[in-house]
C-alpha cells in the first residue's frame, strides 16, 4: 500500500518508494539520479569503497547487526577462489516487511547497491535469494536486471569497464531457515537448507561452493549506495555513534497505524513510535507487551523498568516508552532490535496463546538437523497448545523453560536461540499468566491466536 | 532417457528450463528454479518429474525428492485450482487471521490444509508472508490481499466463491496497487 511520510521520518532508502509518480522502471530511476553513484564507484579503487563502508559504521540490517565494512574485511582474498556476493532477500522473520517495499517499489536501488558492493569486493557473480512468496517481486527484479543489463549497468563490462558481474534472481520455496546465511548458501547450492557449523563455515571464508562469499541483507546493500553517495564520514553522522544511518522499522499488531517507517537510528523512542507515529493503541486498550525485533527477540513487558549502564558509561532507567529505537537501545533493555520488526500487543492478548502461536512457527521451521532444536521446538509447541486447550498443568511453565534452556547454545545455528528466547522471556515476564492457566483449567479457552 | 517422453511440459517451460540452468556456476544450483518451473506448469512434482529433473541436472532422483519433501511450497500433490494462503503468524493473528481462515473455510467449503473435493479451492495456513503491517494477509494465487478481517473477510470470501474477486475491484492486491500506484483513497479495503 502507499503511505505518506510522517513529518519526523527521514526517508533515505524509502525516499521514492511511495511517491505516486515513481515507478520501478529504470527510466524513472535514472531520471532521479539513479546509477550516478555506480559511476562514482567505478572511478574509485575497490578497496577504497570498502574503506568508506567501514568508516560509515553501517551495521547489517538482516538481524545480527554486524558491521558490514568489517564483514567485507574478513573476505579471504588470498585463496584465489572466485568471490560471490549474495543479497539475502528471504525476509522471513515474523514482523518484518521492509525489504519487500524496496524490491517491489525501487528495485534499481538494490541493483545499484549490489553492483557497487560487487565491484568493491570484486565478485564476478552475484545472487538475490528471494523468498518464493514474493512471486511478483522476483519478476520485478528480473525485469529490472534486464533493463540494467541493456544499459551496461550490470552484467558484462559494466559502464564500459573490464569489470563484469552477473546477477541472478534465485527463488526459495517457503522455508524460514533459508534466511540464515549458511542455510541460504546450502539452498542456493541446490540442497536442503541445513545450516553449516561456524567455524569453519564463515561465508566470508568458506561460503558458496566453498568460496569466499558475502551475504548481506537488502537494506544493508541499499545503504552501500548511500554511503558512497555521501561519503562514509557523512553517513556516520546520521543516527548515533555505533548506530549509524537510518533504519526502516516495521510496526505490526495492536496500534492504530501499523506500517513501515524510516528514521535515523535513535531519532525516536519506542513510546514515540507507538503513540506519535503509529497513532497509539486501539480505542480503550492499554499496552501489555512489545516484541521489539522480530518474533525471535525477547519480549518486553509494558510495566517493566529497564536499568543499567550504556556502553559509554551513562546509567539509564527506562520505562518501555523510553527505549531508544536504534541497535543498542533494545539490546540494553535485554532484547534486541533484530530485523526491526516491532510487534505491539495490548491488554486483550492472552500471553500463553501468543506463546503458542510463536512456538508453532519455530516448530514448523526448524530444519531438523540438531536434536535439541528439532525435538525441543516440537515439545514447546505441543505444551503451549495443550495449555491453550484447557489442559494446562502447574508445572508447565518450568517444563517449557527447561526445554528452552536445553536448546539455547546447543545447536548448529542461531535458530536455536531464536526458538528459545521467546519462551524464556515469556516465562520470565509473564509467569503469572502461565500459572493461572493451570488454576483455571476448565475455563473456556479464547483461542484467537492458535 | 526413458523418462523424457513421459513428461508433459510445454515448449515454453522447456525453453525456460534450458535458459535457467546455465545461469549458475554449478548445475545443481538450478534445482529449485527448475522445480518451480515444472511445478508451475504441472501443479506438483511426481516421482516421474523428480527423475526427469534429476536427469536434467545430472543428479539422482533422491536429490530432488529431498527438496520436495523439505520445502513447504513444493508439492507432491497439487493444490486446488484456486489456492488461498492465509497468514497464521503472530502479527496477523493479533489482527484476526484465525477468524479470517475460519470464514474462508466455511464459505469455500474446505478445511485449511486440504483441497475441496471438486478440486476448485484449497486453503493453506502460511507462516509470516512479510506484509505484517497490513494483516491479516491473504494470498490468492500470486496476489497478496491486505487487511482481510471480519466483515471484510466475509465479503472477500463471497467474491472469491463467485469468482468475482478480480472483476469487482473492491479488493486491490498489493501487486495491483504497484502498477498503477493509485491515490490512497482508492483502496476500499483499507481501515481508516
Ligand atoms: C534463523 C535465522 C533467520 C534469518 N533470516 C534472515 C532473513 O530473512 N533475512 C536476512 O536478511 N537475514 C536473516 N538472518 C540473518 C542472516 O543469517 C545474516 O546474518 C544476514 O543476512 C547478514 O546480512 P547483514 O549483515 O546485512 O544483516 C537470519 C538469521 C537466522 C539465524
Ligand atoms: S538450530 Fe535448528 S534450524 Fe539451526 S541447524 Fe539446528 S536444527 Fe536446524
Ligand atoms: S505475520 Fe502475517 S504477514 Fe507477517
């Protein structure tokens, strides 16, 4: 849908996305200055581009928040093997819907960012791994790549230089685990997307076909274009130190105006997002909890106090509304900003049902390689589902917690954490509701979320 | 090959398959894309298709079978003529997607996860479709419809049943609004 920028937004990545006069065709992109940064990049040395990205401090927008410039530095260039660039367009973390807007509405921005990145890391082959549910998205990207190739902006001899980099759109097939970068690589090799163990399989060293590979999120790669356009130092002035640039926050759940909103990192608090930007809660409701960074991140309770010391030494004492929306804010509050998907829950939500809904997701999506994850996620689903069907037991909260604790840290990939953090945090923050379920054993279940 | 003449793929699909394979540095990487092309045309991947695809990529049939049985969107039996996907995950559920699914099940006369006896409709609960701000999200074929809830869902289901979803213009899919980029007010299924 088309959304107007709210006054306080700072749209850089989504600058044109919802302009009714803007289209996803190359003519429109070129008219708005598109691909001029690619020209600028080709006048530079590849390693100097890497330096700019490093200086910008830009952190990955896919979930882990790892600095992109640093990741690029880890590339094994000595092996002499071909280098690959992969754009992670799997966008499968529940609560996240930003990459969709970029790819459907401004695909050339991603292609320009990718070609700059490919030149910087000297990749001769690149891929966009896009989730299969984005049927039209894949077609839009394919068309856009064709358009770019016709104008020598992608593919062979880009801008008349000797640099060639092909770009292929690869569709997944509905599995969340393909968002995990090593699972994605396995999938791109034509196999089941079973994630690989790190070490030794850090993609920058042993990635696609055992060659050095950079995997970056859609939004991260778009940022590369803007970093080069304004220069790393200028970009670093956006947002806050260690939290540079803008972020596209995706707000869903119980607010009046859910949607995607791009702000400089740290420009607003969670409270401002909920009440000023998203119009507040639905009439007559009050805030109960927020999941701040996609369903894998730990839940925050509306009446909690969050205290501690920030990295720079300043002490903080926040209510939920005071949490700054950047990378470090939600992390300081004991959760994470993850993929930027903020899920708002009001007082109508039964926390055990919400938990059951989330557990059903992880049970469905575990790749099944690691016993703790495969079995644990199924048991967590089973227990919470039973609890919601009028058969809760007193010991269920502890049982759930013990299952979750036995997954965390004992698996090949971070899905294990993604599956156990919700349960651990729900029990820590809403144990009373889990225990109440057992006492009200015969109460009629509402069953709206499961 | 024995399997070759048994497969009934159109010329266009065969051409597309031959075009997609050389895009990859290694043949096997094309597996998902070839499977998609075959499934798009035949509706599902039979054992025979598995063998044919494997042959095409110099693999064993099990290398294809293991993909079909892993990925949620790959099928061994086809969905209905009109396949409806309803998002089940938390953000959509908070906005009423379980109710939406129930309405669709009742109206279309088929349970989630199944194909109606006459093969016309099938419904599938999906995990997050990456459009959570406009939930509940429902996909019909390759089109994504937003805010399908309550009364809206009733109307939506009726249009779907009467095969009038496209002609009525009451619901514009996310994909349709992109092409013409209409002003916001044109969207009737948007909550105020
Ligand atoms: C279970 C799991 C699912 C993930 N899903 C996605 C995803 O859908 N999209 C994405 O960009 N990153 C996802 N990631 C993160 C990727 O593994 C990887 O860190 C990211 O693509 C790197 O890009 P960035 O550094 O630009 O953020 C996921 C990670 C895990 C553990
Ligand atoms: S943690 Fe889970 S998803 Fe990750 S590799 Fe192990 S079983 Fe697969
Ligand atoms: S939860 Fe339904 S689209 Fe994300």
